[in-house]
């Protein structure tokens, strides 16, 4: 007790041996000011005694040691306010001293301020990576895509998708809101660089669906912050171009990026092959909500129709191309707890092609056919999606998605085949149409801090119709004919899916347990007619597949820098086909482990076993015509076939942002134990493909990317390497054969970062090589291209004149033929006058008079094809653009 009394007495005298000054800092409107630097100085020698900052309500408190001096100076300073100071006379009898401070706003007229500092190009804090745009850009960038190409770790692939460290980002955000979905190209081609304030990469993005306390599966999101002058108002631009060879382009972009609601309306009309919609976009959107359903049910066993006209892959390898594209994207925060978003896209393409091919079909004796094709095709595709999300409280989340798609594709071909001096002519007309309607409803409910339950209900309806009209001057495909050599094949069908899935997440001291269960029903039908005299091609079938599954997954994070997960999935599939029923049970394990060596380096390894089933088009009992020389039929393939596959992936990264160095790699290996393949029989008139089971289908994909910006000189370098390999079994005339393909790409680029934006340069080399080997004929083929490129650009005349010159030399090397090298030159000049831009642009100006002729090689399991094709000629356009 005496000891306690002693301590109390000591503390009492100690507190009275200190001088205490406290008060509140306010502005001229009497609002509290936080983070004000408050300092107390000794008046005699101006030495600093104590320093503190005001808190969030403007309060401060200075505790001084017991000193002899009684005269002090109190100073307060904060950015935007006039510095404050006052003399204080202070002794122990006046403690504590109450002194309130009122700061006056500071008005500064600045002629010129030069700030020199060495900030890093990239900074990482927690799960957010911020890019220093002032250091990474030089001012000549015009669009978002130009900006992203200069950000370490960020890339844009050939399909316009934004990738971070080699993987597509999960979300593209505008001021924190999802607007464009997976249609990244709409943003990268239409958001101007002058609009961008800041860019952040969020490695663990929490969207509205995230429930506090439960992870969001580490979603990656790229957040584009817009300058204030471009927000909360309608703005846009109108571009018009016209020039030599009647090339034209019209582009309109209207947007409003408000804090509550965001919208973007885009239209594009051109014959310059300015593409706003890729084949990959078409395939993704055509699936409707199938991807969302697969994500919710954790299953890959759904039927997805990915048939697409081959001419859509032609890119600029065409004679002519006309594009009409319209899109409307919107996102509206109805309240802090709910939002609605969606899009509507209409794409219309018309194009013509000219192809001259040499085909070698593998058989006991090689069959050589010379083929000339004139193709005219079109695509009309409309995709619509609307999504409503609501989070009424911290424990509940609701989501509803409605998707509606319609497509119509047509291709008219005039084909001339020459074999052993005889010519056969074909007129081939294909018309395909389809419709898809999908719905998905999801509800998440947080039962308590350790339990999260969610369930989903879905329906998906797809219908299609295909018409094939063939005419010839000779009999073909061993068909029966009446008065003329012509046939009309009509095919139609539908797929109807519905199901329910559920998920329970449990958190405890051991880790995270996830339990999944669900059920789905899938019915398909297919009808095909060719006419009474060819009844062997008439078929009408239906196929029913019901699935029930359950799965368990356990994951643990941050155990000695290790993250790992283990799980399995048990799925029962019941089939009903042609009055037959069967059931199979599948066990599908999965595992993943990652190790964080440091904040700069990590490595991850994962394994997953999955499966698929045969689709209805593979089990058609009768024959089916694909094109003018190809028919398919069912072989030794059963409706209940189980097609398992194993996938192994390895990923790693090392990043040192202080040294402006990033690197990452990825390796994916897939082993399909059973798959649907072909047994092909070739003659000079017919290729007959029979669906059969194969037991070899291996593939791998490797990528490695390294980027380094050199501090001592204003240059950066980037090296990218990609490699894909596949080995697949097939049959030719009942004889097993292996078909191997290897594709390699190496890309080395150097980019300047000169302080002056009058002149900058980037140059590099891209080398690609495709090798294929067919063991049936021991046919080996190789085609390589070496592309060297140079781009110089700059801003001159007070940054009003933007000039750019891109030069490219493409050298071809083929194991089977010679191909003339191509040199492309693309100059452009742009002058800005307030809201107006005037442009003079040339594309491939050295080949304006006629189209380029290029070479491509197609080596398949049953034939080899070498094709010379015509690509778009060059042009020069004058354009004007107005921004408002």
C-alpha cells in the first residue's frame, strides 16, 4: 500500500511538473481543420520544443517538459492556409493553457513552380498497385490502349482483352464502377488519354457481391479514374474520315461518367477494317449466361455451341470489308445498396474474299487439288444483357441476370476445284441463325460471422437453324439427284437447360471449408432433312442429360508464407437417348499451393481434374453434310461417353517496382485421357469423317514476360515469349496417326521515355514460327514470319501537332513455297485546334494500288492446305473530329 501511495504521489507531482497547451484549430468559417502542424518554439533561441498535428475534429494537445523558460512562440501551418503564430507567456500556475486557433485561407498567385522529385513508376500498397502516369507517359498517347501499353505488368492481347501478368482481369472499372464487362476494347478504343487522372490495379477487388469477412476469390480489377472536367456531364466526340479508294469511317462516342450513373453510346461505320468487335467477343457473347452458370455450378459439362463462320476469322485478309457497329453500356447506382447495369450490342459485317489454295488430302495415294474460291459473307449479331444487384444489408446480396442474343450468318461461295485436269464448280450458300435466352438468380446470406450460404437458379434456352444450298456442274458427295446437281439441307435444334446450385462457406481456426451441391437438367434435340431421294441424311433425335453433384474444398492462407487448398467433386450424370438410359459417377479431385518468397516474388502450382460429355451433333445416327466435299457420320461413339481431362498449371512472378522491374510466367498442361476425334477417308470427291473415340490429346501453353525500365537512360525494354504445343491422335482409313503442332512467338521491344515529348521512338522484332507434323504421311510443314517494326512519334508546336510514323517489314519463310516479303508504312498527322482535330492518315501507303497477296498454311490431321489470299490494300484518308 505504501508503494502504491508513493507511485500515485510521484505521478501527481510529475503531471504538475509539465506545461500543457491545448485547443482547437478552425478555419474562417469555424469548421474544424485536421492535420494542422502545431509547433511550440523557445522564444529565446527559436529551438523547437514539441510538435503535434490536430486530429480529425481539429483538436491538439502539447505537453512540454518542466523547463525554466516562460516565453514561447506557438506556430500552426497547413497547406491552403496562411501560417499562424502567436507569443505565449506561460507558467505552471496557468496549466493547462487553452488556446484556440483560427486559420485564414491563403490565396497564392503562382507564375511557375518547378518540382523535382524521384518518384517510382509503380507503387504497391496492400492490394493496390498505382501507376505514376507522369513518369510513364510522354503526352503523345491518344487513347486508353496507348496508355495501358506503357504500364508495367499490363498488356492487351490480340482480342482486345486487358491482361495483368498474363491473365485477363476480372473487372474493368470506371471510377470504381463496372461498365464495359468483358468488352474491354470499347473502353481502350474510346476513352481518351487526356481524360485519365489515375490508373490503379486492385488485386483483391471487393464488388457489391462481396460479403464482409469472406474473400471475393481475389478478383483483379483495373480502375480508371477520370478527371473532374469529364465527369457529371454529357461529353463525346464525332469522327469522320474519307479518302483514296473510297475508304470511309464514321465514329460517334457519347458518354456521361457521373458518380451515380454512367453510360456510353458508341457507333462505328467503316470499310477500313477498324474493328470494334472481334471473333472472340462473338463467341463469348453468343454463349449468353453460360459462363456465369458454369462459374456458379463449378462445372464445365454444359453444352456450348461455338460454331462460327470461318470467314469471320479473316481479319484484314479480305478483298473488301464493311462494318456497322453500335453499342450502349450503362451502370446506375439506384442507391448505396443496389444498382442496375447492362449493355446492348449490334454488329453487322459484310466482306468478300479471294483464295487460291493447293490441297493435299492424305490417303493411300496423295490427292492433290487446286482450289480457287470467291467468298461473300455477312454477320448480323445482337447481344443484350441486363443485371440487377441489391445488397439491402451487410448480410444479404441478390443478383438477377437476363441475357438475350440473336444471330444470323450467311456465306456465299463460288468454288472451282481442279483435279487431274478436270474442273468441278460449286456454288455453296450457307445461312445460319440462332437465338439464346438465359436467366440467372443468385442470393447470398451471411448466417453469422463464420457461415455464408448462397444459392443460384438458372434457365438457358438456345435454338438454331442452318440451311446449306449446294449446286454443281457434276455429281458430288455420292448423292442422288433428279434433274440438276443441287441439294438443300436444313438443320434445326434446341438446347434447354435449368438447374439449381448451392454453396456453404465455413470459416474456422483451421481454415476455410466450402461445400457445394446442385442439380441440373439438360435436353437437346436435332433435326436434319435432305429430301426423300437422300433419306440416309434425314434424322430426328433427342438427348437428355441430368446431373447431380456435391463437392468439398478446404483452403488455408498465410501458413509460413504458404497458401494451399484441397478438394474434390463427386458428380453423377444420367443419360437418356433413343430409349436407352445409363448413369456414370465421376470423382474429380483438385489441389493448389502457392508460396510467397517475399513481397516481390511468388510461385503457385495447381491441379484440377474435370470432364465433359459428348454433344448431340457427335451422335447423329445418320450422315450429315458439312460442306461441298465433307460429310460426317457417327462411328464407335456412345452417348454416355465420359471424357476426362487433367489440367496442371504453374505460375510465378518477380516484381521490384523500386527498380522498375517486372517479370512473370505461366505454364498450363492439359491431358485429355479420352476425347472425340475423327476417322477420315479421302477420295478426290469426298472426305468422309467419322466421329470416334481417341486416347491421346495433350496440349501445353507457356508464356514468359519481362519488363525493365532503365533509370540511368530514358529507355525501357520488354521481352515476351509464348509457346503452345499439341499432340492429338486421329485415324486415316482406320489407321492411327499422330498430329503434332508447335507455335512459338518471341517479341523484343525497346521504348524511349525522353523528357521532351517532341520526339519518342519504339522499335522491336517479332518472330513467330508454326511447325506441324502428320505421322500418317510424314508430312512436315513450317511457316515462320519475322517482323521488324519502328514507330516514331511526338508532339510539337505547343503540343497541338501530333505526328506518328509506323514502319513494318514482314519476312516470310515457308518449307513448301516462296512468299514475297511485305513492307508497310503508316504515317499520320493530327492537328488540334480547341475542340477540333484535323487528321491526315495513311495505312500501308506503299500498297495503295492493289491488294497484298499473302500466304498461310493449314496442316490438319487429314489434309494439308497452302493458301494465297488477298488482303486489304492501303489507303490515305483525311479526317475531322469534334469533341464536346
